C-alpha cells in the first residue's frame, strides 16, 4: 500500500500540490485522473522519488521514499516517466535490458536475458528489438519504455501516461496486459499506478481511482463511485454523460 | 575478445606512433629519440584526457554539441593562471615549484568547475537549449575576462602567461609530464569501475534514478574527474578547442553503441591518433610553419563537416 500523508509541493512560487492525503491499495490498477495541470505527474514523480519531497510523507509498503536508499527502492518501484529523452545509439533490446540493471548492476546473467526476452514478447517488440530507438515512432518507443519498467520486476510499477501515442490496438493490448499482471493471486502480482487521460480505459480497467484538480484531492475510490456524471462534470468543468453498456460505465465526453 | 574496431584503432595508433618516432631519424639518434619520446608521451596523454573527458561530459549533460572546451573549461584554466600571476606577481608565479603549482591549479580548477556546474545544472539540466546557451556565454565570459586581465598586466608578466595560451607540444616539461601522467592515471582508475554505470547515466536523470543510481552524487563526481582531465591537458600543452567535439562525434559514428566500455577507449585512441598524426605532419611536412591546433582543427573540421553532411554524425 502507498500512503501519502499531507503532501504539498511548490515549483517556483506556484503551488502544484496542496495537502494531499490518500492511500493507494496494493494490487490492481490505480488511475490518477484530472485535467491538465492538476498535479498528477508531480504526485507520481514524488512517489517515484524522481522529484525530492518538499513536505509531507510518502511510504510505499511502509518504506519511506525520501529516506530509503535509491538502490533499494529500484527493486520495489519501477517508473516510466513522461517524455524520456532518447539517445540515438540505443537499440530497443538494449533499452529494455536496462530494466534489469537494479538486479545485476551491470553484469547481466542468463535469467536477466530470459526476462528481457519475455518482456519483448509480451509487448510485441520482437520485430523491433534490434532497431535503433530514434528510428521508431512515438508509440513504438513508448512500448519499449513500458517494457523496460515491467522487466524491472518490482511490486509497484508507476506509469506516466503510458497510452500516449499508442494506436487503439496497442493501447488496448497494453492496458489489458497491465491489468492481467496486476490481478491478486497470480504468480507475480504487481500494483500499477498510472496517469491516464483516456477516461474510458479508466472505466474499463481501473480498480481504484484518485482524482486531482488544481493540486487538491477531489475524490478517491472505486470506479463505480467516482465515474458518475456529477463528479466527472465538476472535475473536468464540462457537461459529461455516463451511460452503461454491458454493465460497464461508458463516458461520453467528446460530443 | 576485444572489439575489432578497437583493435583497428590500436593498430593505426601504433603505426602513427612509430611513424612519429622513426621518420627522418638522423644525427644523434639517442638524443633525438629521447626528445621525441617525451613529446609522444605528452601527445598520447593529452589525447586520452581530451577524448575521455569529452565523452563523459557529453553523456552527463545528455548532448552532443557541448564539450568542456566549448564551455570554456580551458578558458577558465587560463583565467586562473592569469589571476595567479596578478595576485602573486610574475616572479613569484615562476618561483612556485612545478609540482606544487600544477597541483594547486588542478585543485582550483576542479572546485571552480564543480561550482559552475552545480549552478548550471541545478535548474537548467532539463532544458538543454538553455544549458548550451549558458555554457557558450560562460565560455565567452571567461575568455573576455582573461583577455581583460592580460591587458592590464605588466608586459613582462604578460609574457609569463603567454606561454600557456597556445597549444604547443614543443616545450613539454618532463617533471610536469610525469605529474600529469599520475593525475591522468588516477582519474582513469577512478573512472574504470563507473563505466557500466555511465551507460545508465546516458539514459537521463529520470531513468537513471528509477533504476536505482544515486544520480546527482555520481554526476558531481564525474564532472570533477572531467575537470581534472581538462586541467591536466590544458596545463600540459594549452587549449585545443574543437578536438573534443570532433573526437566524440567520430567515436559515436564509428562505434554506434551506447556502451562506454567501447566508447571511452575509442575516443581516447581516436583523439591520440589525431594529435600524433597532426603533430607529425606539422613537424615533418609543414616544417613547423603553422600551429598544431590549426592543422587539427582544419583537417578535423573538414572531416567533421563531411560526416555531418553525409548524415553519419547525429
């Protein structure tokens, strides 16, 4: 479980997050939603210790992220941030293999190679694995970065807009894959925390939702409680219709 | 088994070295050879220092344009020298013992470079354009400040500084060379265990921290090593501005890899190769009628342009 206690964050003079307190449950997919500039990425980066914590406390399975050694955290939390720079001399397979670094510290063994093979197969990257990263499209790069996060083999995987640039097919495959690996009781059950804008993916696949607006927590809870017309309309500041198809909420926001 | 391309480079370098040592050898053989060996050692040392420092610097800053020299690291070194002459006076400056002076200069240089980078990288790191701009402006600032201080120097004291201003392998002090060798060796020994971690640093700050690398501490250490290597090479022969840029681009386009275990030796050897063959042409073909940096930067610049236009350098 991730516990976020009274976390505030300021960049320059503008407050980004104000007094966030919430919990993110172990197992399943937790979606961070909210309009642009709500502080979703900042919160994710704080949990992943990519941004130093200014005030408050964040613990992941009772480990304090601001004091635990970064090496130790890398075996517990994997993170796929947004807009990662791509070096031109890196092949897809090399990038994915970097996900094993926390386990071998530069000396990969056979089981590391096996894990990389598995991840490459799971993310449909076989045909691309020996291509240079800067020769690929944004969506293909995105899949490689997610594969790198998953191959790190951690309890927690944090993703900042993993569906960015993906086509319909790959967006659905990726989400379904993440969903499958986050079921409790499976052999290697992970907990996924991701920032998502595609609200219907949240409706279809998320187990828990944390909604932010203007740096404050608006609502957190299971999808059927959060994905209602009043909450969503207020959150995004526009009229939103929610209908039910085959028993699942479908959000109509584009018409 | 070592990489084939590295073996090829090593072979070329060996050929260039023997060419430099034995071509046109006549007269008192022992005496001339001794002179040439000292010069060759300096060339190899400076080449390796510039190649490795530029490669590490570019990995740390995540860019392929900026080098320590373009950022004015060597201008900073000249500024320190000039200020030392002003503060101590020319005679006292010369009176400083060789090794002591060298070590003091290197230490000041490392501290100054790290201070500069902590300021520059604190916020600007994520913004490459701003960092390059700031870097180039700092370079100009250091050069202008140096020029200003040199203008207010006494002419006799100016001549003391002048010796350090131009790249020259013709007056290498053996005591200084030995010391430079020790500093270089120490820096390379410190870099060796970090080679694998450098690959991770190349992924950028976010990915590196995510993979459990104590990134900020590591970068500071690496920049200190870069500063040490730049001071060594500048102290030994003076500034060679564009060699680093050229070498890093050549090493990248030749090795086509992200692995520093291959990139660093390649950069060191390419850089030494360019210097040794440049100096050989300068001495034997042009009969000293130019300066080494003109040859290196002219020939190297042409090669670089060719590669850029052919799309080989990215």
